[in-house]
C-alpha cells in the first residue's frame, strides 16, 4: 500500500462466535473521534469476511476484538489470508481477553500489537497513529 494520503483507514472486526462487542465499538469510536476512517464489520465475521472488507475498503489496518478464546486461530487465519491475497501490508492489531503467554507467539505470527483489558483508548489511538503507515518507526 505504501504511504497513502488522507486519514488512516481501520477495519474494526469481531471475528468468530464472540457476541460481546462493546469494547470494539468503544475502540471504533475512539479511532473515529481521532480523525481516522473506521469501518466496523459487526459481529460474527469470518476471517475471510474481515480480509475481504479490509481489501475492498483499502484499509491501512485491521483491529480485531476477540473475547472468545479463539484468538490464536482467528489472528493466524486473518494474517494468512492477507498474505495469500497479497495484502500483508495491512497491519493487524487487536485486543480482548488474551493471556499474557499468548501475546509473544501472536506477535511472532505477525500481529503488530495486542491490547489487553485496561488499555486506554488514548494509548490505542496513539499506537495506531505512530505505527500505521510508519511501521519501521514504531
């Protein structure tokens, strides 16, 4: 994708069977209020749907919210699909109920950042601003 003009575009998604979307909506609103364009996909998205949306919307990043315990499978599926579809330049970050022990392996798979409960919306907005479109500087 390279450095695009205009606001940062972020797809916020709730993959899998998790039906708790309050946190995803709070993050989507915080990013929007910070001047980013946010596409919220809604509940129960498949990794294919998330990646399709990100590509169609020319997103700079995908933020995944996962509370179901399926984070290892769902993050990996999204990253693999982005690679398959020649869209690995779309940054993937996420949050939710993710055990500390799973964070390093997720980052090794290509997840740029994980935000666990207690992360502030300001810290997430700041990270997105600093990292999206400038990954070498983060």
